[in-house]
C-alpha cells in the first residue's frame, strides 16, 4: 500500500492542529484516528481527541502526558510532527488523507471478500449481505467503534440535551410525524427505532403511514417505502388524495373538473420534486431489504424514514426453520438495520382474528401475529382502532339477516365522511403508552389531528357533521 498513504500530509495535519487547536473539531468531523497510516500518528490524534473531549489544551505537554500514561509515547514521531510546517488549507489535505484511507480500506475488503466467500458454512446470500454491510460501513464511515468511557458518554449526553433545549422545548426530538397528538405522546421517532403499526383489515394502516410519509416529505426529508401488497401507482393515488383533498375515487376514475385537474397537477409536481422512493417488489426478504436500503441511504442520506407494508408478507432466508423463526429473523434484521442506518423504520403488521370475538375489540400486544419477536424488538408499537368499522360491519350483518328472514328492516346507522380513530400506543421503550385520538377522513384516506375547534364539534350530541370538512383541519396548501 505504498502509494495509498502520505506521511508528510499526516505530519502536517497534526502540526496544523498543534499550531491552531481550534482546527481540531473541523478535522475530526472529517476523519478519525484510523485515517492515519502510522500507528504513532494514530496515537497522537487519539490523544488530541481525548484532550478535546476533556476541554483541555491540545498542546505538546498535554499530548506527551496522555501518551506516557498509555505507554504509547514516541518521541521521534512527535518531534517530526512539531518540525513539520502547518498547512494553509488544512481541510483540503484532510480530505486527501481521507481519500487515501478509504482506498486502503477497500483494498482490505478485497481480502476479506475472499475469506467470506470461501467459508463453507456461509450461504451466498449471507456472504453478499456481509460484504455489503462492510462496504456500507466504509462508504458511510460507520466502522466499528471502541468502548466509550463514561466521560465521553456524559459529554455526548450533555450535547444531546443542549440540542434538544435549543429547539425551544419542542415536542419533537426525533423524526417529526406531522401529527401534534402523536408527537406529544412519542416526541417523534428516534434514530434506530423500529416502529410497528398494527391493525385489523380496513382500519387504515397503510393510509396512516402514508400520511406520516407525506408529512415528512413536506419538511424536505426523504422517505423509502417497500410495498409488498400494493403497486406503486395505487400508493401514489392514495398519497395524492390525502395531499390534495380530492376524493380517492375521483382520482381513480379520472372524474375531475378543470380545477381539480389543476390541483392534482400541483400535487404531482410536489411529489415529483420530493425525495420519495417506492419499491413494490412483492418478493422482499431481509437480505434484499438491507441491500436496497443501504444503497439508497448511501446515495440519498436525506432519507430519514423507511416503511415496510407489511412485515408478514416478507419472506425469510430459510423456509425450513418454520414461520415463527423466520419472522424472528426478519424482525431482528429490521431492528439491526434501523440502528445501522441510524433512522427509524416503520413496519406494518397484521393482527390475529382472535380479537374479533372480544366485546372490546381494541388491540393488545398479544394480538400481533407471530408476536413474540416483534414485540421484543420493537421500540414503539401502535395500534389503529376505529369503532365505526365494527358498527358498519354489524349493521350489514343485521341487514343481511333481515333479508334472509324476509323481514322489513330500517337502518338507524348513519355513514359519516369522518370518523373517530384511536392510535393506541401499546409499547414505547423510551416513553409513555396511551391513546391519541384523531379523525379519519374516508374520502381522502387521511388521518388528521382533532383541533380544539373540531374537537368541540365532534363531541356534540349530534355525531360528526359533514360540514366539519370545511373547517381548517390540517389542509395542505396547494
């Protein structure tokens, strides 16, 4: 690797830090100690990092003291650094050093690839996944780290708290869901969180997560959606309906006025310019998920959320181990991927039919299909419950029974364009559980917060009037 390192640049960068210690933070933001080829230079840089973390001067005497304490002091190497000329454009040379380091890492990877593929007990899928993971770590500079001592953890924790304070006591310290009530309960979705959204059919699982995706896109962040059940075109029609307040059915059949076409066109322009990525390959497994999301995140670091619709449709890598173990492998894989990419991943989940036989049909953790591993791995588990779905189902059953018995039947059930929805947080690893009430606008497949004005109208003795749609409830500006 003779042509993949430059000792003079290494000495000059270290000399520049000693000459102007305020440069260290900028340089450290670009490279770590591993970027230096000489072990002695790595040790000097690590000593500088420790001094910076301790708010101590980065100078010759303190560096000597640190290195002596660890029996890593090399007087000759330090003298060479001190005698080197400081750089006038330090960051340009730092990037050059980083480039050399990445090339050395890629050369090492070629050797590791040979070892991986020749292991007899590793399948080709496992080998590819291992190689991709190592490559992603190189390109994203997320190589494995050493233990953090308590002093470092305390410093980073304080910085995290101060950042949250700078938000002005904002409800959100993670990814903003776009829903006030949900943000208040969860503080947003944290980096590395695995979030499960579960419900029985027709409750609005897909609509709910697409609404969250739409809210994130409005904040100029990116979203990746893996749809195993629905083609990309159908997902986009739902998102357009929720975004433009044009009824979904009208979009499906193209029955639109000139004004509606204009509004729809503006909505299409919004999504065309957004960082939305949809994969509707129905044959997704955990290996494909990791490969595709790592590649996407490398190319588009602004992607801040991934959605999987839904987890039970994913296939495992070994069908012989049984479905429960397959789901455990998938669940654990999603959680580890969320941590690796430092982004929240939402996975939709089905619920068992058993809850239909209960008088109170609100879901519980035990209702999740193959729930053991999913319940253990998830950081947040949310259930969607709409009582109106069951009332409408019961009404249809009564009407059908009356027809079978040839009896006259007068329905007392009133269809509403908006219905109350409950987002039940059944598990929250880093916060409280509870229920967030929302409205579900059926025509637009859209969930909205219940504003103060809307809430007063909602809880009147007369049920939700259609006129509530004219109130300004989270209507997008087109």
